[in-house]
C-alpha cells in the first residue's frame, strides 16, 4: 500500500493558486500521469478536493514546485492574506535570491506559528498575551521600554552585571519566553546552502495575540542580538509584524525608528547613561573610545551605542555614517578571519545542541507537553521542530538538559 499524508486539501489548492499555476500546469510539473481511470488533471483535482490523499513524494514535489516550505502543507487552513507583515528594511537592495530565501523563511516561520497556535488551542493552553498590540507610537519610546521591562522583570542592575552580551541575550530571551513570546534563532532554511546574511535582515516579528514569534538572524554578531531582540519585542508591543534590516543609522521609517529608540532606551537607560553632547566637537578617536567604554559597561554592541549618540545628536551624521561603515567592515573581516582559521576537521556543537539553541525553550516545551498529552503526532511535531521524527526524542532531551 502506498503511504499517504493527511492534510487539509484547501492548503494544497491555495499553494498551487498562489504559485500562479493552473491545474493542468501543476499536474504536468508534479509528474502526475494519465491512466485509464483518471487523467493527470483529475488526479490533482482529487487531491485538492480531499477525495484522495497525496503521497509523501507528491507532497515533496509540491513544496518545491509551489515554492513553499513543507511544513506549510500541514497548516489547519490556508494562511490569511497579509500575515507576513511589512518590510521595514531601509534598504531592500539584497539579491533576488537572498530576498527569495528570506521570503521562504518568513512563510516557514508563519506556518510553524500557526501550527503552534493550533496545538495550544487543542490542549487548552492558549492564552491571550495582552501586551501584543498594547502600545502606540504616541505613547513614547520611554513608556514602551518601561512596559517591556515590567513584563520581562529584568532590572538595570541585572543588565549591567551580565557577564557579556551573550549572557545578557540569554537572560532577555529566557524572560521573553517565560512571558509567552517564542524567540527563534534562524538565518537559513535548514542548511548552510540557504544562509541569509545579516545585511539582508537582522530579525522579524510575527505579532499574534496567542503565539507571538520573534526570529533573530543567528548569522549576525552575538553582541548585536540584545538590541535586535528588544527591537523586535517593540514590534510585538505595537502589533506590527514585519522584517527589519541591519542597524546602520537612524532610519526614516517612523516605526523602525521608534523600535530602535525603544531598544536603545531599554539597553542604555537615559537615567544611567548621562549626557555625551561634548563629543560633537571631539576627535573621532575620543568618540570611538567613549562608545567602546559604554558598550562594555552595558554589554551591548558598539553600533547600538553609536545609534544612541546619533539619535541624541551627540555626534554628527557624517561621523555616525563613518562609524557604522567601520563597524560593518570590521564585522565582515572578523567573520572572514574565523572562516579562514576554521580547521577542516574541527567539530562544533552537536546537531541537537545547535538546534536546541535555535528553537528555544518555549517551542520545545509546547511540543513536549503536546506529545505527552497525545495531542500532537510525531509527524506534526517533526514539522514544527524542523527535524525528522526519529530525532524528536533526542532533541527534547537536549532541551531539558539545557533548561537545567
């Protein structure tokens, strides 16, 4: 007997139609053949009206043909139009291939988000997160930062006494996940062949009042992650789904600027930072030294401090542009140096350790509980986690070890 996959046929039809293919075109490209009982077109129509379930190989071909992640076919219903949000990047000059990969990552993340929401509703764990969409730009970024701080329950003292930017990010991420926000680290579609550089996107937010998602590009520098996370949390508070670009200056887009200002206020509190207006006429060496000192004190990246100085008018636009270019070039050199020095046979973190870090405790916890309650099949759990069914137990075990 040929194995088949039980999916909502409306999703299969939606995927074909949004790919711009007719039934005849899709049937041919999927390799369906005419038989004495059914034509290829009739076979596809049977799949799309639910009278026949697709074989796993057909589903794989459909994912490739329709340019959709495989996980999308396991949604309970076709996604609502416009769920991907807005493109807040100040520059969209990345290659068509890079933007296409980003587009696929956005679709994949939205599909996972909807599957998680369905699991929470099925297990009666669904809880409305009142902070999603609770803020307005007119409230001011200081009020927004205070609201995020109150929800995360993280003090300024804890920030300053974090060991480094990595530890600060871990603390922020853990607090966000305890508040019900799913924070994923993703910079590809599952392999290094689909890497998306930090110059294409730094993060995106998918605002949902039950399952808010934040995705951070793990190809970016570790020191940049606290700022990116706070920026995306500001998007969640505004209820503004969308993708954000790298930090390279004060953006003209009002939402992006507001989210940057919120992140800056949280990570570099005005009451603690003081006034650096004297730097406006100082030599650039003094500016870079002040930035380096403040970044080390608050465990944030130097571009995050440079942004604050530029926003406050403590440095000129020309100096700010020069600094952002210098930091960008330095990061590119560091990445290339690390790549060149990597030993051919060197081993990094295991697959399970890396995937646990990428998925986060929130997502792993939902899947673990749903499996224990038999509210989720291993097949769907594998789709949510992006692994094979045989890897689920080991991955969940690693997640529990990491949480201790």
